[in-house]
């Protein structure tokens, strides 16, 4: 089960592993120690609402003790509130759907965590992300979709650049989740059977709407159908996202009430939602989207248009598209229309061979 791993070039190479208290980062630390690296475990204390952080930190500490590696807790709570939580709240307030996981990776894990680790003598930082990192020409770093397609997390890492990647390691990208758990069991790691966290990490058992309601005042508004007819009420357009199916309100029966409803449009200025009936409704699809904040992992975006495979939501199937610069920004035109495009979310681009080329924010 344990795949053969090459030894580190230098047994004194030091890697700081972000240990979340889950099985994935635990196995990442285990694999790196087996490769001959000097491994230091770090738990990043961020914003958490239900006390899970303390339990996760203790789980990470127990793993570090089992591996006989140093372990520290680094407090990034204030930075996380400012750079991730406030970003998310402000995004919903503006009527878009932000992606806090992308921002956490950019600002925290591969931002201040990486910076602090390097200052303390680290050669690398490592995490339990499911993504593959390869080196080309002894210099250029490339990211690829993980072997476990169901767990692949490359979608959340599109902001990374060469300066960061040269100090990154992703030890579990070549493994299936089942293999990771088996490694943990054979190694006797305390987190071997721990369940994966679900949803937005810092919310714990608190729902997104419950959290946002602490910052954004609920306000009833009209739910409309495609014809502009009122068919119900909602508690605030801020709290919904494009493609959402369950909106927590009773809708007036329509002629065809067997079809599910999906949020097709929202307007925070008028506080209205427009619902589409049926998952194949044309109003739910878009042929082209505009992009801001584009990052091209290899550096500068090529001058000519690029044929890519893109996704606009996590775990959405890849779709053929063409990416090109357009009036000071960028535009992505799909071969076939894609569903549930939400402003504020990420769109991520890949090559035929699974290489992640970059990404951007949908506007």
C-alpha cells in the first residue's frame, strides 16, 4: 500500500507541516518523515465558532507525539478574521458568492504561514491537500489534478505562484483517500478513522446563514419566477447563491410543481430572487463569463488565446473553453454552456493532461 518515495536530497532539509488534526495532514507528516526530512508540526489556530479548533489541535498534537516530531500552535486568528472572514462577509453583502477556502490558502496557509516558516529556517511547508506538484527543468513547478479525482483540491489552489511553489510539498497527491487512511492505520496514527470536516472550515456546526445573520440583517423580499411573478418570499437576497436549490421558503404552486426550483439570479439592491424551474432550464446556463484577478501559475499569461478545460464550481466536470484577454480583463467562452455560474466564485483552468494552468474570479 505504501508507495515508494524518494529520499530527500538532504536529510537536514526542514519542512513545516500544517497539521489540521485530520488524517490527511497527519499522513503528510508521516510520509515526509519517512523521506528523511526534518519535520516540524504546526497547528494554525484560526477563527472557529464551536470549539472544534481546540479538539483539532489536540488531535494534531497526539499525531506529532506518535511521530516523535516537534509540535507548535501558531495563532493566526486575527489575520484570519481580517483576511478571510471579513472578505467572505463583505462578499455576501455585495451580492456575490465569495470563496473563503481559496482566500485561506492564499492569505494564511501559503501566505503568513509560509512566510513565518521560512523566517524560522524552513526549506518547505507542506499540507494535506490532494494535489500533485511536479518539477520541470529543475526549476519550474507545476500543479496537477490529484490521483483521487473525488478528493482533488487543486480548485482551491489556483492563486499559487512560482515563488510559493518552490517551497511547497504536497505528499498525498499521488494517493487515493482509501490509501491515505490505510497508511494511517498501519502507522497507528490517532486520526486514522477521524471523519473529514464538511463545509466551510471555521463554521463548524454553525450554518452559513446563521453566521451571516450576525453581520447582515435579514430582510424579507420577493421570490419571483422567470416571468417576474411573485411566487414566495425569502429572508434576504444576501444569503443565497446562484444554483442554490433549498431556499427555506414556501413557494406558491405553479402549473408544473413537480420540478425543483433553483436560484437563477439575485439582486441585493432590490432584494429579489429569481428562481428557475427545472435543472435544465436555459436561464441557469451561461456560454461566456468575464474574469478578474487572473493568476497564471507559470507566470505571465500567454499573448494568444488559450484552449483550456475549466470549471466554475468545485467538483463540477471540466468543460472545454477558450480563454483570452478582453478590454483590460479576461473572458472565458465555453464550447457548451455551463450551469450555475456565480459572481465571486473561482473559475480554474486545466490542460489536457490535468495540469492546473491558473484561475480567476468570476465577475
